[in-house]
C-alpha cells in the first residue's frame, strides 16, 4: 500500500459522528476508532479509583495504570480498560457528567493523542472525536465537521438511553449536551473547533444513508488515486 488514508470526523456531542464513522469504516474496510470512548474509559478509571483531578501527580500516576484496547465484533466497537469490557458502562450518565472535565486535562490529552496517532500511523482509519482534524491528524486526507440542531441531538441521545432503561429525562440529556459543548469548545487544550480544511456536515435533516453517501463521495477520490499509482 502506498500511503494510508485517514478520515477525521469531529463535531459536537451526540451529532451522530460514531454512527457515520462506523458505517464508513465498514463500507471501506477501514479501521474505526472512537476516540471519545478513550476519554470516557479514563474518566471511569478516575471515578472508580477516586483520583483527584486537581492533583496532577495523582493524574499522571493513574494514567500509567490505564491500558486501553479496542476490539471490534460486527463493527461494534468494544473497549477494554485493563482487560475489562467497559463499553456499556462508559455511556452511562455518571461518566458523561464528568468526561468533559477529565478530557480538558493536558496530561490526559497528551497520552490519548499519542495512542491515537500510533493507531493511524500505517493503516486506513476513520477516527471520530473533537480534535482529530486539528490536533491528532492535521494531515488527514478527509476532514468532516458534524453539527445538528441541539434539540434533535438531545432527542436522539435520549432515545438511545431509554432503550438501555436509563432513568434520565430529556431535559437532563439536553443540559448535559449543552454543558459538554460549552466545555469542549472553550477548554484551553485543543478545544473543539472546525479545522480550516474540514467540510461541514449538518445532519439535522439527513438520513444515515445520505450522510454515508456524502462521506463516501469525499473519500473515494483518495482511494481511486491510490489505486492508480
Ligand atoms: O464522543 P463522545 O461524546 O463519546 O466523547 C466524550 C467526551 O470526550 C466529550 O464530551 C469530549 C471528549 N472528547 C475529547 O475531548 N476529544 C476527543 N477527540 C473525543 C472526545
């Protein structure tokens, strides 16, 4: 293979980034990495071990004890934290409520970015998150910045949580998304922002299939030009 292809998908919370990223990776046989799951798993570890996030010595020490791994089954991403499957637990509200604070910590970002860059070094990859096109892979061939109406986003996430019998209200979900958007866009360390060369995708009124076709259109020229070399 001459040069691997990297697709960076960034955007606000609950915009459908992972749904699109997964579908795209499946269609193209690329690897899919959910970078948000990594920050969530770190948050879960900190909560379980009562790590004081104000104390950087504590944080740095804890980071050394965290080993994350992805494995995929049927293109569903599973993440393990020190060997334990935590894919469901990291989606619960307890983690959602603290993940923005944890992901704003410089040492946490430094470690996660290092691991993410290693994953995209030689393989075709789709990675979704907040800083993928700006910090993790500024050289990505395709960058998509996703957005959608906040009310629609809250309703989508609420329905997902209801399916899991989570006792949360629509208002709580809306507040949590607003809080995370605020934290993610205003933090000091690589805040969520659109890379200059990212294409905006507002999916408020788009079906998953329309979004996939939009993304395929952007990636296919790179695949074709590689095949011609
Ligand atoms: O994509 P998500 O909602 O699962 O991400 C959870 C949190 O992790 C999100 O509120 C911000 C943070 N995050 C980040 O700071 N950088 C990334 N690349 C991905 C996620």
